[in-house]
C-alpha cells in the first residue's frame, strides 16, 4: 500500500473488550471468550508488526527498479513488488476491519461508526499526497503540456479509475500508469469494508474466500473471452483476490506454524524464493498465467515474519534504512515515476552546467531524489494529517486486563 498502513492499537493479549453490562449478561461464556480472544494476539505490545516496514521498502525498490532499469524481467520484478504490497495491505486491512466487527458485536461500536472510522483513516492516509500530486500537475498543466493529462484522463485519475482507463483504452498512460494499483486498492476498500462490517465476525474468512473465487473466475473468463493480458493484469476483481488472500493470512496468523518455519533462515529463504520467480518464470507465456500464484509465497512470508518477530532476519528488516524507506514508501511510490534525471539535466543546461552521467548514476540520483522528497512529505505533510485523523477517531471501550 503502495499505501503504508500502521497498526497502533494495543495488543489484544493485554486488553479485553469491556462489554456493556446488559449485553455481557446475555452472552454465553463461549461467546464472550470468542469476542475477547478471537485469535487477535499481536506480536508486539505497541501493536506495530516488526519487519513490515522493511518489506514495504523491498516492494518499493522492486517497483522502482522495474520502472527505471531496462532489463528482460523488469515487468515481472515490478509485479512481485506490487503483489507484495497487495498481500500486505490485505493482511493489515482485514485485521483492522475484523477488529471493528468484534467491537460491533460486543456493543462497543456500530456499523456506521465502524465504516466512518475506517474510511476516515484510509482517506487521511491516501488522499492528501495523492491529490496534492494531481493538483500540482493540474496547476503545471496550465502553463506546460503534460502528456496523458487530457480532461478525460484527469477525471479518471481523480476518481481512482486509472486501471479502468488502461483496460478500456489499451495503453499505459505514461508517468501516471502506476496509479492503477492505487485505484485497485481504493476500489477494494470501498467494496470490502461494508462486507466485513455487516457480516458476523465468524464469516470474515468466508468473505475472503468468496472474493478469491470471484477473482479466479474473472481471470478465467477474461482469458476465455480473449481479453488482452494488460486488461487482465489491471482488472480490479482479478487483483482483489490478492488482497483477500492477504486477509486470510492475517486472520489466521496467530496460529503459530512449525518453529523452524519461522526462523530467520526460513524467512530469508522464502523471500529469496519469491524474488527468484520472475527470473525463472517471468516471461511470456508462463508469467501472465501463473505469475499471480506466486503471491502465495508472499503470504507465507508475512506469516513467518508475524510469528517470528525476534529473528535475525526481522532485525535486518528493522534496520534504519529499510524502516525509513518503508515508512515513506507510499509517497515514494507516488512520485518516483515523475522524477527524471533528464529534467534535471535540462535545467542545468540552461545554467550553463553540463553533466555527463552514466545510466547507473542517473538511476541512483532519481532514487535519492525520490526518497528525499518522500521523507519530507512523510514528516511534514502526511504524518501530521494521519495523527490528526487518529485523534478524531473515537476508540472502542477497552480496559487493561489485571495482572
């Protein structure tokens, strides 16, 4: 995510839902236990999952490399980066929504407030930098010609419909093309949140399974109808399956797997295996057919990291460089396609300064500028807005469990 999502609620093994007295009296002991424990055991007291920022950093760097470096498997490398973002977002968002459903069933919240709180947090995270970028482009377009920014295209971008534009017109809209994945996520949030909050908590996994089934059927149907690989690749329902799969992993993650599976070595192996697939199978015709199935490995990796929080590999993912890149990965993803060394070169030419840079230096310069701007955006623009929105969200009634 693509969008960065951070869980800040206290660990469920340290708090319990305080049920209203009349409601609590009407519940059986089994139901009360289900509502309170319900598999929600966080790996850290702060509620933050260690290692996930590092995974966001890796995902962003994969996408950046696919867009900035010309090599045979570039598109496939970008795919695994985006799919890792999707599975990770589904993991976190589904857990957040399922918690809200538990609050609803306990009487501590309502469906209306749950939806309002969820959309407030999502919009405060995604909308400000996205619309600031589009607004800046619109302002520049008054004086300069910007490719792929005609009125219809502008409207599509503003409505988070870039993937629909790509599928219906059959072309990649230049520097705005990567907005397709943001469009998929926003469409997923819009449709998925009401499903999770309206159905009983015990059926949340069933909702995810149904979405995966629809995703597979959509892909099969589009292939049978002869749809273009591009249209299939950016289709909303095809990609919803990846987010729903992440949701299933998130809902079942507190059931610990075998200890050896959660070791640092096993975590590194799974990441390496996942990243090696584009090299081995990342070309036509295998990759368009089977590529998205590699997201299964991304889900296993999330499970490994969630349940193996104290390994040396998680410590590596928590290193300052990866953590900082991961924290600002959403802003970096937004702007990286618009950062071009050639633009800098033209500006310097007007100043009489000539630069003869190698391709590697150009790429590293673009990466450095992207990360610097994203870090500034995160610290001085995005983070304050997120904090303001968080203070506006009423918390469910909770209390510390006595020791």
